[in-house]
C-alpha cells in the first residue's frame, strides 16, 4: 500500500483532488449563477431590460437563501474531487511521455491539456449532467444517487452522457489553450521567480490570464452543452441546440453567462494549478 501511495501518478492524483476540492467550494456560486443565466427562458417583451448576473444572484439569495448559491455543490464535489485528480494524474503521465525535459512547447502544451481533459471529461460526464440539472433549479432531486437513479429509470443510462460532444468541444480546447498560455507565460518570466517566496502569487497571476483567454474562446460550447444537459428531450443533436440558441437569442446567446463562467473557471483553474504545483513541490516532484 505504501509503495502504491508513493507512486508519482498517485501523488499527482491526490494533489489534484485536494486542489479541486478547495477551488470548487469557493467558486460554486459563480457556476450556479452561470447555469441559471444560460437556461433562463426569457419571457421579456422586446425592449425590456435584460436579466443579468447580479439580478440572478439576488433572486437566488431572496428565494433560496444564501446557501442556495451552493445548490449542486454535492455533485460538484463528486465530480471535481476525482475529476481534477484524474486530470492532473493524466497530465503528469502524458507529460512524462511527451516532454523529455524542461517546459512543454506550445503545441505540446495544447496536446497535454486537451488529452488530460478529454479523459477526465468522459469519466466524469454522468456526474456533470446531474450537477448541471441540480443547478438549473428545474429538477427536484434530493441527492446525487437519487438523481442518478431517476435519470436511468426515466430517460435511460444514455441520458447520463447527453452533451458529450459539446462537453468535449468546450473542455478539450479550454484545457489545451489554458495550459498553452499558462506554460508560455511562466516561461517568459525570469527563472528565479519560480523559487521565490512569491512563486504562488506568480503562478496564480499566470493562471488568471490564461483562464480569461481560454474561457472566452470556449464560451459558445459551454452554452450549447448546458442547454443539451438540462433539456435533453428538446435537443437530440448538438446542432439542434445551436440552432435554437441562435434563433431565440442571436449570436449574443452563445455568450450568455460569460461573465460568471469566466470568473469561476479562471479563478478555479488558477487556484487549482497554484495549489497543485505547490503540493507537487512539497512531494519533491516536478509538476
């Protein structure tokens, strides 16, 4: 058992899981607001004021109390603790195979990030579907296991993989772009910053910059994914959801929820990578 726990890949998994736990707990409210914004069925008349992030936030607090902002945190934990662990352990494994020495190049970074995220995304998609439905407020699920049973009974196991294409189109590019910007930004800094007392702050700042750029590029795929997972009966194909969003909201509809998502994903990714790299350093491993 000790030999297993001492394996570098297992250490990478543990570091990733811990970093995912911290970031999920802190930024869950932003994910809930993002989901509500994206799935909001607008009944507003032309010319009416648009429902925004602050309005949704205040509505949730008013109707569901402050803890309502953490609705869906259970499936988020179930997804992120193993999911982020799988991501970082896959990233570590792929990096050992693809990068002989030093930091990855731009193309290598894209492949590392996209490959690791694709594996983690497929493994954790059923929990992602449940999490999205919890946050949407349209389903009266009591627990994660109860939700899983309900979906399998009423819609079949296949429904747990609804939105797979949109999820991969969102997550693989996001992670690839993120890792590329993150690694290249760090490489551009003086070498001594990586061993200075300010290294965590430097890593976090690089993560924020990379996260903003990656979030904006992949926002349309996230909107499509959310619609498919919340209303699978309406959208049998990814193209159905794309056409519906465009017809109802226009091009702007594909960027609905961009602010809370960018904030959340940027901060979550930046924190996850910062905590992961610090923990890996403590374990004596190169991240």
